[in-house]
C-alpha cells in the first residue's frame, strides 16, 4: 500500500505544470543578463603561460647541453651591445685598452659526435665597462666547415695542443717573473771566547770556546788549529803575533760567521831558560834542559857548543840526562858567566812547527 501511494504521488508531481504566457516570458528573458559562453582574457593568459612553461621545460630536458644558452653570457653580451649603441666612441676606447693577453679562444666542438661537420670558433675579449660590476664580454664568431669528421677532430686536437702550450709558456713566464720563493732563514748564533795561552802540554796553546746553536762548525785561522770540535778549538801559537780565528756555523741550510783575534807575545822556544847554577839546591835550577822536552813525548838531540871555537861541550838525546855544566872535552866545569850556544833538533814535530830551536845558556 505504501509503495503504491508513493508511486501515485510521484506521477502527479512529474505530470504537474503551470500555464504561462509566452510573450511575458520573452519580455522577461530580455531583461536578464546575458551569459558569457567564452573564456575571459585572464584565463587565456594563464593557459598561454602554462603552455610556454611546459614547452620550455620539454626543450631544456631533451636538448644537448652545448646548445643551451648561457644566461649570464647573454645578459653581458646584451649589456655591451646596448652600451655600444649608446656610446660608440666609449666602446672603441674600451676595445683599444684591452690587452692582447686577455683574449681567449673558445672552441665549441664535440669530438665524440660524428655528426658535427662544422664548428664555430668564438673569440672572447674582456673590455672595461664602468656601468657593470663585472667587465662585459664581446664575442666574435667565425664558422669553419670541414669536409669530414677526421679533419674536424684533427683541427680540434691541434687547437687544444696549441692552447695547452700557451698555458705552459705563460706558467713558465710567471714562474720566472716571480723567481725562487724565499724561505725564512734561522741564522745560527755563535759566541766566541779565548782563554789565556798555556803550556801545560809543553806547547803554546790558546783554547777558543764556542757557544752556539749549530750542529756543525767549520774553523779556520792564520795559524795551526788542533782538537777541533763544535764547542771549541786549540790554536798552536808558535810565533809571537796576532792570530785571527774564524768560525762558520751551519744550521738547516743557513750559516753565520764569527771571528775572534788573539795575540801571542813571544816566539815559542821550547820553554828554555837562559841561565843555571850547578850549586843551587833546586834541582830545576842546577841543570839545563829545555822544559818543553821534559813533558813532550818527542824525539830530539840537544847540543851545547862553545862559541869561541865551535867545539862540542855536551850532547844528549834523553830528557832525563840534562847538562850539569861539565865540559865533556876535559871533564871540567865550564867557566862561570860565559854564554854557550844550545841547539835542539826535533825528529817528530807538530804541524807547522819548525825543526830546529836554538838559544844561549850561561853558567852562573
């Protein structure tokens, strides 16, 4: 029952309609605003922008990288062209100020692409433009066509080799202009000090002390040097004069030089005395033997000579057998206050030491 009732109500509603006047409806429809069936100008602009962006993205993704325009170069080029049009004289002046070394050949070529039958060589010149923060770039283009790919690749190799050679030459010129790089040198310090002359070993020695920060010192002097070390050296002062000792210190490739002067007051003569007294209670004064021979380990020969006739008064080769004042010719003591000549000949000398020493001796 319920379903039949709903069906009758639905039929009555669908078949129900009001009567209307056609002329009245036509008059009323003219007063209503007309509907715009086309797109507005804003919609058209939006659709065009979307299409442009889509096409640009497709072209950018599928085109080779070498064909993509360099936006920065295009901006700089346009800026320079506009400047040249506004002020041709300024552009010519800027080109005159351009250094030849600033030109750079740019080769646009893909040697792996056999389809390339021609390429464009572009010359880039940097010129000054006061209106730009960065100097503009002027491009000159020259198109060259090759007969085949081999010729094209050979040209590419020749130009690349020439470019590498120019870069190497420029690097060498820059290196020569700069010169060797100077490195800081830590100069070693030397402080020299000389001791007083001493005869502890029977020879005239002057010890030179060195205070330094170096590991290697080279010594030199206008005399004989002995026992050289990095801490000092001994000078044999055989002659009475002024000596100059030089020390050269080396440290990590750096060196410094220091000099010192020392003076010996008299010539070395084996530390021999010039008089003796056989009657003295001091054994050292009762006999004659050059003192240096008693402490030096050296082979020698000592002669005592009479200056009146050149006769030999005494002879020995033993430092423990000194002359007591006895004339070996007659076995008698020599006369007092008379000077006799002594002469020593060495058989084992030190470097730069003389062979023969001599002097006079008087018996008191």
